[in-house]
C-alpha cells in the first residue's frame, strides 16, 4: 500500500495530495477498506439499541471522501476540493471529539415514528470523563438537520473539552456515555479500554 495511508491525529487537514486518484483507489480499495473497518471498531459506541456514535479522524474521513469520489466519479480538481471542504471540518482539533451520530431503526415506519418522538435527542447525548461534568455536544454546525416535526437519522456532533477534562483523559480516567431524553431511556455505557485509548489519543 502506498505511503499516503499513514495518519496521525495532529497532521492537519486532508489535502488533495493525501488522496488517491480514482484509478489508484480502485486498486487500493479492498485493503484500505478492511483497514478502516478494523480501525472504526475502536472509534464507535452503541448507546442502547438505536443510537450509534462514530468518532471521526483523518483515516475515517479519508475513507469517506474516497468513497464519495468513487461513487460520484469525481476526478476534477474543484470537485475533489469540494469534498475536502465538506469533510475537513469533521476532523477533531485536539481539544474536542467530533462524531457522526446515527439513529438506527431498520423498519421504515418505526423509524419515522421514532424520529418524531426523538426531536432534540442530538443535544442530549453526553460523554463523561472520570468524575468531571457531563459533556453535551454542539450539533449540526454545518446545517440544520431537524424541523418541528422530526429529527434526522444522521447528525454531526462536536464535544468540546475543558483543560480539566483533557487532563483527566491523559490520566486514563474512565470514559462513559448516555442519553438524557424522555423518549430514549437506556442505561449508560462505558467505553472499552481500547476505544478509550483510541479517543484519548485524539487529544493534544
């Protein structure tokens, strides 16, 4: 695999030179996809049965960009830059986590009903480091994904950490999550050791 599959949380925004051409990606895709899926296992957590948080980094976002370019057959410079501009804001900044939140209900009718009941839930999904205060997210900074009738099945969340919380993370404190919404009552969850380590590495 070529050298541009090496990543670190502090290496900054993704650039055009970090990406493969469509032809190169077709050759690299199977191996790269397997690597990304393995990487994602320690960057996600399921809260209850229906809310999944996927924490983004350069590797997960590179994969999403490459897949979008592949699906849409984009090869022109401006089209590639448009995808980079859309996804780079989802990179964590060293003092926060950014994630994609998915509300998952396989049945279409059930999903429609639950999205009506779960209005505002994206603001109620908290993280907690050790004994610090719960961290509630800033949601959907790029665009509004909710209206007066229902919420969206997909949201983008930013969890901004204080200096105290970053210090607790660096000390190896437990990381947990939960939801404070009357229509989604479920036990709190604790991140696995591997997932905790992966997310704490995002912090600089």
